């Protein structure tokens, strides 16, 4: 292994792998702890496109947020947004999987009950056109504003008219301690994932980043053996299953490291760029 890459099982890196698709989480993975993309990423993307490799940001973030982050090269990318519930290329929807309206309302009621019990939480209703919040105090708004480019404050989430991709709950304490137990009953019928230290997401039952990658693979005729993925948290678990070259970051959750085939240097060490260069032999 080279440049800090470690095998997590019996697999070894091929000398010259035929990689055609690279999917990468954002927070804790491509982004450093200052929310920045390393300057070496941009020339690397040009090199990848010259080799016929498609790059895919795969995030719990809103599509419009991702679009803004990658605006100069957006038409060259395929976006997996909202944890896989919305896949977009050149402004055209490849796939989407929305929550039923009655489910979104039931989730809203559950969140209100949790808040009434004393939990310090806020809710984001993530639609195709925009994201929606009721709580808009500076502390909560500062957290939401990081991930949602299009954001509306509304009087009542129950009255929102939009196709709902995801229901997101932010806990100022721990999402694993506060939100996960409160929404555990929805796991039997929906995808409920802890997507960060403070965030929990509820989506349609078939939604995950791995499913989003599968849609892209099928669309482009790409196999898991030609796919490389990077992630750091529990909403990246299924993504690891769609690629032979699955990398958990050094800073990843232990469960993700157990699911991945390889370990990459951490997000603060430019691990994604360094690993891609090492595996593909890019100087």
C-alpha cells in the first residue's frame, strides 16, 4: 500500500485499475475541518475527465448547495444529493425517491413531541425546490445554512407544498443519543440514518447513497469493479457495498471502517486527492 492507504481485508490494490466512476462524500471526507476543498482537487478533476472518469459528489447536502460548491465544473459532474434521494446530471433528474406526504407530517409531529419533551432540536424539510424550516433562531440557522443553498422559513411545515426528499433533524446534543432513539420506530418502514454527530435523516425505504451510485452505474454501464468511493460516516455505509475500491477515511466512524475495503488518510490530510492520485498513478 502507498501514501497512507491501508487494506482493511484481504483485498489488494490492482496495479492499474480501470476506474470509471469515483463517488465521494463531502463533510469529513472531501472537505477539511474548515469546510474547504483542497486546491489540488481542481487540477485532479481535469485529469480524471481527460481519462474518462466521472466524478460524483455524494452527500446528505442539498443539490443546490452542491451545485454552488462545484459551479465551475458542475456540468461535468453527477450529483448524489440528500443521501441518495435525488440524483442529478446537467440539471436533469436521473432519479428521485420522495417521502409520502402523510409520512412527512407524521415525522413532523414526532419532532414536535421530541422538542416538547425538552430536546434542543431543529427540523429541516428537504424538498426538490427548496428546504423548509420553522425554527429560525441564529444558532439553528447557522447550522442549516451550511448545507442548504435554497432555504425558506415557514410558519407550518405541515403546510409545505413540495416533493419531499428527506426529513432532517439537527440535535445540538448528539444525534445518536437524542434523535436516533426518538425516531427508531420509523426504521421498520423507512431509511433512518445518523448522518453526522448532530444530524439524523429519514428518507424513503429504498433511499441511500449506494442506491444512487447503482442508478449511475446502470446508466453509464459501469461495474462495481470500476468504481471507487470515499466516506466517513454511517450514511455512507451502503456506498461501500457498490465499489471494489471502497475507502473509509482515517477519521471515519468505526462501523464504516468495518464495511470498507481500504483506509485512506483523513480529511484534514487531503486524503481523497492523495488516494486517487496514488491508486491511478497520477503525479
